[in-house]
């Protein structure tokens, strides 16, 4: 760590810093546990990549072994005694710790306080804009939230049949990856804007959610059946756009719900049966027989 710190102070923070054996081939990366990472990790990349490690480098710095993280439930008995766990499981990702440490060091105390205030402000801004359209769960005594707001769609699902998944998929047509779905409450969206989104992006997201709420009203009013609505048909691909169109809504409503834009995101696939995919794992890896030699 002392050599690493000296290298960081002396050189360009954007370059690769080599500790122990230099590893040129980053294609042979392995996901390893925190204890292994402390002993085997040879290259720290400051270019936004995870922590890289390679089993081929061999053990280094044996005098550091007593200070490796340990875990009382580790399958290898010699790894159960030590400084204690740094992860909830023996094989957690050590890279998570390095990312958190680097974030804190870069921001400093004042920066962390500012980031926290910005994240809380952003979440409350989203909650305030969307409260007329969606109930907000778990607000405080003054109607405020913390760094996230939970949009409750359960009442709309009961009255219209529009599910939280329908809203999540429709957001793709508006150019957004959906927020957390059905956690911590089933049938809800948990929005965490964090400190990284500017006001224009927050407004763009809120405008999309308000427009989706208007689409749900069209279903409630009987203009569309839920099964024939753009929410249930979402996301809409370019292939669907140029195919025979037999839907209850027009093409522009499908693919340009917020108006035409050159920055349109086109999803590569339409809606899939995600529950089936979760229950039926399909591996595209080579069969075990391919590794027998």
C-alpha cells in the first residue's frame, strides 16, 4: 500500500499502477473474493474498470497473509481466522470496497456532504413533481423523503390492469432504463436520482412519468384495452415499426411518445418473458466436455 500510495502521488492518476507483478493481459481477469484479492491483485486501474486480478501471477508478500480478510463460514478452515470479514460472504467482490474508498477520498468530507444534500434534494424534487400522479410511499412528518422516493402503482394496477412492469417497459420508449422495480414493496418503482443527475434530466424523467400516467388514464377511460395499449406493447423496436402494423395506437405513439428526437434510443428486443428466463437458465458457455483436455 505504501508503494502504491507513493506511485499515486508521484505520477499521473490516470495511468495503470503496478504492484508486484505487472499484468499486461487484462483479458484473463478473474472474479475473486476479498481475501484472494488482497493477496493476488496485481494491477489497479484508474480508468473506471473494476479491480483486476490474475491467478497466474502467484502469491506475493507473504508477510501480509496474517492481515488478510477472513470469514467464519469460509469453506477453507485456514481462511476462517484473521482480521474478520470485509464482505457478507466469503467470495464477495473486493472491487466494491476499492470503489467506495476512492469515492470518499476524491470527494472529501465537504464533497460528501454536498453530494448527500444534492441526492436528497433531487429525490424530493422528483417526489414533489410526481406526487400528483403517483402516491409516494414512506414520506416523513413533513411529506419529505430521503435519497429515494417510492412511487406506488398498486392502486392503478388494481383499477386498470397496468402493472409496474408495463410502466418499466414503457419508460424504455421514452429513453430511460427503469428504476428499481417492486423493491422494497411489490408493485412499486423506487427512484434514486442520486447526486449525478442535473435538473434537465430530472425534468425529462418526470415528464416521461407524467406522460405515462396520462396513458394509463386513456386505458381507464376505455380508449385502449390494457392488452392493446402502448404500455403493454412496450418496448417498441425498429423492427416492429417497419413491420405490418395492426395495433390500436399509431406508430408515432409507440416509438416517439415524447416527440421526435435525433437522440432516440432503439431497444434491440421487444418485451421478453422475464419470469420464464429467471426460472429457466440458458447458458451459452461451451459444454463441460470442451474443457476435458
